[in-house]
C-alpha cells in the first residue's frame, strides 16, 4: 500500500538551490504512474520572473515532515494551481530547472509509484 502522506517534495524550483541551477531534469516513471500519483508541475513557471514567485527561505514542515528545500508559497500573488504530468510508461519528461515541480502525494490505493528523476549538468568549456 502506498504511503499517501510521506516521501514527497513540496513544490520547488531547482534554481533556488545553486547546486541545481544549471542542470536539465529528466523524469522517468518506472511503475505505478498515473494522474493520481505522477510528478506535479506549475505550468508556465519556467518563464516566470523571480519577483512573481513567493517562496520560503529555507525548508518547510508539511504534514509533520520537515524538508530542507525552499517551498513555493504563491505565484503572481495568487493561489498556486498545480497540474499532474501525464507521462506514461515508456515515456520520459525533460524539463527546465526553472520549472516549479514536486512529488505530490500518491492517491492510488493499490499501486506504489516508482520513478526516477535525474539531473544532467552542462559542462562549461
């Protein structure tokens, strides 16, 4: 049975951590991926100005779990609306480190989501 309220990351952007700023993200569902479990995104956020985004300075506490990454609070002074990615089996998603994303809760009763998120850095010559 999936752990519905554990093992996820709040909405964040990789550029908020210097070490992840120049990476390209790859998301690969291995099994259990659906619109009830997949990575969520803030569509269009990769084009946002930093002045349009409010976030925590450090980590955040959600449902009794402490996170070390900054967390999105609002976008353009509005409530955040996140969308699940519709990446199917045998597909991958490549996305910008500027895109706000996170691992939302798995609301499937009988499947555990297993996915791989990898980052690749551009080597400066």
